[in-house]
């Protein structure tokens, strides 16, 4: 593989089968407090998680670390993310958690304006908690809920 996609690198690095990639990445990057709400949200609106799956699709196709910034911007600017449930209650994928996973697989090249979004104290919401350290690679491999 000359220039593998993130999808290929992720499956190789984590040992996740290609057929389970989307589900595994979604599970690892969704906010932990949002997990119990996945079935009811899908039942009420089958398209609720489309922006999240589009984000995963954009990240999975990237071949260069620089492409990650574009995927993040596209996700953050998606009009569906303006809803109360997605913006305030954060019933969606966490960009910070995605950065953690992408950094584990391939170091992203983020511009300074996006790095500001990822400061540990930069986002305060009803479920925010300060964490002193990030997860170890082993915790990411096990899909620990400590990713944030």
C-alpha cells in the first residue's frame, strides 16, 4: 500500500474487520452519555446520525493527515449539528474523541483554529468532565469509554 486510507490503517492497527469498521469507529467516538439514546433517536428519526456517518466516511477516505481538518470542518458546519440535541446535549460523535482515534492511527495535521476547539477545558457542556490524561493505545483498542 503506497498511500493507504485511514480506513485501511485503522483496520490494520486495531485488528477490527473491515466489515465492522463503521460500527466500531462510531462506538469509539460517540459521546458515552449518548450511547443509551442511540436506539430511541434512530426510532424517532432514522436519519438522525447521518452527519456522524458522513464524518466517519470523510475520515475513512483520507489519505493525507491534512485532509482531517477538512473532515472536521465539514462535520462542524453540517446544518444538522445546529439542533439542541446535537449541539447542547451532544448526542453525536465527539470531535475530540475522533481526534484521539485518528492520532492513534495516524497523526492528523490540524490548523491552529481547530486545535483551539480541542483544548481540554475548551468545551463545557452538561456532561463535561476534565481529564488529566488521554487514553493509552490499549484503552483505544478496547474501545474504552474514557475517550472524550
